[in-house]
């Protein structure tokens, strides 16, 4: 007897788990294709064949799988892309979504409040980094500035937020020019 043939499971991909086949497989079963389990004339599972080849648990799981019309040819699709096309980029995105717990890195707040303002992209990026407290290694006062940022973020209206963002970025830029290039502008 061949060892139990197991299909992997996909956790956290927005789909139910793909059941593992628990029936010990034989060489004959391994050589079969799925269409051998389907009554092609009626378009339904061939229960007699399924029951003779799989254990009770697997029979129940297989029979739960709906069969679609056999009228058209199957297409290979990648469900994690809008166009159904596989790419390394989309696979990477799926892996990152599954493997990285983003909840612990999430920063509270309405970030659209920043992204939807008429502010230059480099200033938006700077403010986003401040809000995520990712500048702390670059500045001694970043931790306290982060606290100020969070408080102001909640209290400022749209025009005040824009002024705050532009002023903060200008201070940051002047600091870097002085620190790294010894320029006073």
C-alpha cells in the first residue's frame, strides 16, 4: 500500500480549508483522474465509484463538491488576481497576507485623511512614517513627536492637517540638509 496521499491546506486565504484526503491510496487510485469519478452523461458524481475507492469521511467531502456544467472546457485561473493570471507578484502578495500578521503592525486612525489631501507624495510618505513611528531610530525626539503627531492627527481639521504636514516635512528637510550636507537654507 502507498502512504496516504495528502493534499495541502490553505489557511487564511479567505477560503474554507481544502480537506485532506484520508483514504490510504493504492497505485490504481493514484493513476486515476477526477473525471473517472464523474458520471459524464448525467453530470453528477458517480457515487458507486467514489464509495468503492474512498473511506466514509472522504466520500462525504467529495460529494459536497458541486459539479459545474460540463458544456465548456475548464480554464486554469489564479483566484488571487483580478484577471485570473498567476504572477510572482500576486503569489508574493498571497504569501505576505498569509504569513505576516498585519494586525500587530497596524496603526489606528483614518489614513485616508492623509492620502486624500492635496499634499506632495513625499510629504504624505513622511507623515505616514511619523504616524507609524518608523523614524524613531533617526531622531532622538521621535518618540515624543510621534505622540504629538497622534494627538494632533485626531484633533486637526483638513486645512490644519495640511499645514501641519507641510511644516513638519519642512522642518525634517531642513534638519537633514544641516545634518548630512551642512547646508543652511
